[in-house]
C-alpha cells in the first residue's frame, strides 16, 4: 500500500501529466470521500441486518413449529455474513494507486468482482432459501386436519403421501425457475439496495475521467491535410507540424527554434529521413503491418530505437515503445469533425515527464499515426 487514502485524496489527480484546477479537483475529492464513506456505512448496516435476521429467524420459526428450518436459514445467513465480512476486509486492502481517481476505479473493479462471485453463490443459496420456505409450508400442510379436509373436498385428486400431485409439480417447476433466475434475482436485489450508490460511483468516475482527459496533453488536428499541433495540458501549443501540401508526406516543424523536417526516402513513401537544421538525425519506416519504426541518433552518435504500434480491437489508438518494449506514451484517438482529422489524448507512462525529448517523440508519433491511417485507407 503506497499511500494512505487521506494522502491520495489530498493529492487528487494533480500532477504534471493531468493538471486540473485545484478548486475543481477538491470538489471531486470531497465527493469521492463522501461516496466511499456512504458505501462503507451501507455495507456495515447490511452486515448488521444479516446478523440480526440470523438471530431472529430461529425464534420466529420456533413459534411456527418449524425450528429446524429456522436454524437452517440462520446458518445460511451467518455464512452470508461471514462472506460479507471477508469481502469487507479485502475492500480495506484495495490498491489505492496514485490518485483518488485510481482508487475509485480500483473500487469499481473490486465491486464488479464481488458481485460476480456473489452471483455464483446466489445460484445455490436462493434456491435453498426457497426450499426451506416450502418445507415450512409443508410442515403446516402435513397437519392431519388440513390433509383430511383435502381428501374430503377433492376426492378425485391424486395424492403422493399427504401432498397432492399437482402441488408437487408446481413446487418442482417453481424450484427449477428459482434455480434458473436466482442470479437475476440477486442482481435485482443488489440494484434495489446499492443501485443508487453504484450509479453515483460510475457517474463520478466518468466525470473525473472526462475532466482528466480535457486537461491532458493532446495532438490536435488543424487541417484535413494532416497538419497537427501538440498541446500542453494547459492548452498551450508546444509545436505545430505542417505538411507541404494536401497529398504530401513531407512535414516540418520547429522545436526550440530548431527546424525539423521529415521527408520521404523512397518512391513508395514507406521510409523517411529526419533532418535537424538540415542534418540527418534519424529515420522512420512503416512496415506492411502498420508498425512504425523510429531511429534517432544521440549526441554521442549511438542510436535510440522506438516502435509505434496501433492498439485496441479497432486499432484506433497507439503506443510508443522503446527498444526494450517499455511503454513511453500512448495516444487515444478522437475525431475532429471540423478539420476532418484525428485528435489524440496523450497519456505518458508513469516514469516519463514532459520535456524536450518527449515533445520531439510526440512529433514523430503524430506523423507516424497519420502515416498508419493513410496506409490503412489505401492512400
């Protein structure tokens, strides 16, 4: 456990990669604290209610002359209480991550896992509760008076023992239906009890994600011809990359007053040279799979190699990896309908910070992303 919850909420998600106005962040931190406290309180009340029912039910069933059924219900309830208590302990050992948003996402994942596990238990426990209720009814039914009255009023009905056959058929069908629908009944039960607070959790995560994304660094399309800007998390333009013309794959920009050019090296425009101040400083190439290789010379004439890969089931995002396949950054795609181009939310790996090297890699990543899309569209 890297940080206490208090430390996480104190820090919020204010960092150089996703800067948010402190006042807004504080509001969300307070909302997060309130949400988690309320959830803990509801868990505690639910646990107390289960234990109380486990004590009361045997007494009620005793007066119904069905003590053993009451004991069986009590055992099931105590097992449920034990399981809930165990899950509550795992709730307290959740990975807090680095921010309040990380913690809430971890909590949401934990809740989904708990509900999934509890569904499996409910598939058996709910039918058991149902059968216990039926045996209680049967105990009352099995009294001599009721059975004899049934014989007198309905002499044509077929009985098995002291129970009418139609009643056994109804019970059998009802038990099978309970077995089949038990997980759905459990979900309805959870929604009834926790639906509102779970909905608030999802809503808060969505709002915080949206706020975080709006404050991330971005690659923003500025024309349908491929031009793009790299924006800081404050919305300031760090660099603008310009293409020579609509159909060109030749681009240029300036980084700290140094001109950078990327121009094709072959007829197929699958290999490119990177020039700084007119001097060759690296190469880029795209293979048939769409992977973009980037090779950059260092000051001591060694070479750093990078790989830009499309990610996601629809290949709409990208990851930049170093030569040891460690992620440096990722790009999450969005469409800029006004400019008929693509915008990308930039997410840096935890060990990265915004500096000149990262901005330069973002230039090549933006160019590589455009290259991939052009290739996929058959351009």
